[in-house]
C-alpha cells in the first residue's frame, strides 16, 4: 500500500523544521507520499498544503509541544496522529526528537504492510447552544463557560445541571468541563483533580465561585447543561481558542464529540509528565 503522511512542525522553530526535512527525505526514499504544513513549506523544500488538507491521510506527525498537537487535532479530526515532543511536559507527545526518524519510518512500514496501526482514542467535547443555533469546534482539553471577563466584577451566575439534576448554582468567574487529557491543563490550575488518561470520565470544575462545590467527576455520556445569567454577556470557549459570545441568559450543552482524537505510536508516560508540572 502507498502510505500518505502529513508533517506539521511548530511554527518558526528551526529544530522542528530540521527534523521535518529528515522525515520527508526518509519517508520519500521509502516510497511514501509526504506533505508538510504551509508554514514549514515556506522554510524547507517540500510539498506544502493547509493542515486541514491532511485530514484523511494515513498518518500526521506533529512536531512541537502539546499546543502544536492540539492545533493539529483540531484541523485533522480523527486522522491518526503521532506526537514528537519539543515541549517541556509532553502529555500528548511521546516521541523524543532523537527517536523520531526510527519511529516514524517504522510506523510507515507497518502501515504499508498492514494497512492500519494500533491507536489510542482520546475523547473530545462538543459545546452547543440550547437556546441558540451554534456549535463550537470539538475540544480535546476543555470547554469553559464564563462571564464577560475573568477577575473582579467579571463573573456571572452559572447553574450546572447533571443529567437534569442541579449540581450547583453560584456566582463564579466560570465553569469548565475537562476531559482526562485536559485534567492536567486549565482544570488543574483551577483546583480540579488529575485524571488518569485511561479513565473514562469528565470533570466539572467551578472557577472562583462564591458558593463553591468540590469538582465533580462524571461518566463521559453524562448530560451537562450550563445556564449563564446575571451579567451583560458571557462566553463559551473550546480549548482556549474557539469562542462563542453568549447573549444572557443563555444555556450551553456540553457532551462528547462524535469523533475522538486518535494517537498512534509510543504513548507518553503520564507520571513522568507529572514530574514536570509546576
């Protein structure tokens, strides 16, 4: 089988670009069809396409930190991804740069021979309006619902319903719903629990609430509904990037997205990553 590979290197990172050159050369020598992202294509001699155009290829290699992989996942959906870690923590990127050439070419050979790779699925979240017609792009880490701004005087009253039952209603900066992947990110900084990546769960965490409840861990298929009121506006935000302005009062539904992220190759060691957290 002909193997189609996409490579996305962290923007303006010469180390990432140099590694992309080595991967392109090695894969093309083995007969693979290889493209790189447009930014990388402006720096190296390789065929370049938008990252979204890599959706549907056999494998996409993300070279950078967890932020780079989050970006790649947003663009390519359920296309298998391998993360090469140039960042500090690397909960999502398991492969060291020194090992990348061997790992990627081995995966391409396995794809050519078998047609597929063993993979690990990571759940994503979908936020949508209950009383308005909008849907945010899926979030691998978390969905945040908050008032007009963070900090003093910027919160809103947010009610959280879990399977139709009220869990809490309080004035707060916001409420976030995190996946196990996202438990080590924004959720952790707001006092939420660490969740092992093998767990099937979601975490609901209030942010600077006046009448707070402990963070709540629920099953992934739980119906979560957040109603925001008592302020001039609010926002729903997916992975800190995609946002929807809310005309209050507004109700937001948060549930599992239809398509998970699929990681292939070696998996990151969760406990090694914890040692690097500040």
